C-alpha cells in the first residue's frame, strides 16, 4: 500500500468518532424538536446509541450541542430574510418572511425554543437576531414609504408583538388540531400594521431598542420573545 493510499483512509477510531458525532447531532435534532431545548441530554445519548461520556466528549456543553444542531436551520432563516428584502413590495416581503419563520416555529419545538430564548454562546443565533432586525427595519421603512404600513409603527413594536405570538405557537398547536392554526393570529397581527383612515395614533411611549432588550431579558430563558434582540446598532 502506498503512503498516499494509507493517508487517504482515516483510522478506524477517527471514523467511529465522526460517526458518533453525526448520530448525536441527528438524535439531538429529533429530541429537541419533540421536547424542546431543556430535553435531558441522557435521552439524546440513548437515542444516538452512545454513552453520556461520548456525548460530553463531543459536546462539553448544551450550548455547543445546540449550535451544532441548529446552525444550518438558522442560516435558512437568514436566507428567507434576504429573499424578503428583494420582494417587489414591502408588504409581500414582510408577510412572506413571517410566514416562513412561523412555519418553522410551529413545526419544530427546538427551533421555537431557540428563537424565543436569550441563550448565550450560540454564534449562529446572535447572527440571525441581528439579521432579523435589519430585515424588519428595511421592510417597515419601505412599507411606510409605500403606504402599506402605518407610519407610527416601529421595529420594536413588531418585535415585541411577535414575542407573545411566537412563544404561544407551541401551546396553540397542542390545543388546536390544525397544522396551520397559527395563521389566524398572525393574520390579525399583520392587519394591525396596516394604515387605516379612522385608526387613532398609537399610545405613547414607544419602546426604545434598549427598553425592548431589557424587557425580553426580564422574561428569562425560554420565556422571552421571538427574536430576542440586542440594542440596535448606533447610527453614525
């Protein structure tokens, strides 16, 4: 056997380790989707067919496992945002974007937990939160200019309202035996963003970005709002 051929074949132990990691990620995605991010890690290890020590060797913390499981799915959320930004009009972009996001929130409890938590250390999550804010800000600004969004709506208004709705989706899906039960409350929320000749101005005060972040932080892990946000970047 030549040296090149020998080097191209990973040692058996390395292949086994790689396979165990893949099994753990697959099992974790299933278990998180069923039970949420608080699911016991030993349940994940058993479903993967490995011991707890193997799980912790690959993923020393729950955050490391969550990051490995949901990285690609969070990237998909950003892709939906990019598509929304290029929609022919702001209202089409906004409704299409929220439809895509809530479809995921309604079908995967793990992703719902992740998108509605202040879990720290998941790099992909921090990136998607910032991307989401920018997407909403762009669409709302365009919508106000086009006349499809009432002029006094802010990004903080939308993020705060999506908080309760996003977090309530799992309970709604449990109570109502319809896969698209979330569409009605989302439609009602979106209707409230429309300008109406007889609609009075929104009450003051409007939330600032810092106040929104503080409010969501008070709710604690797994009880926060959809897309918990850091303060908006300073304008220069």
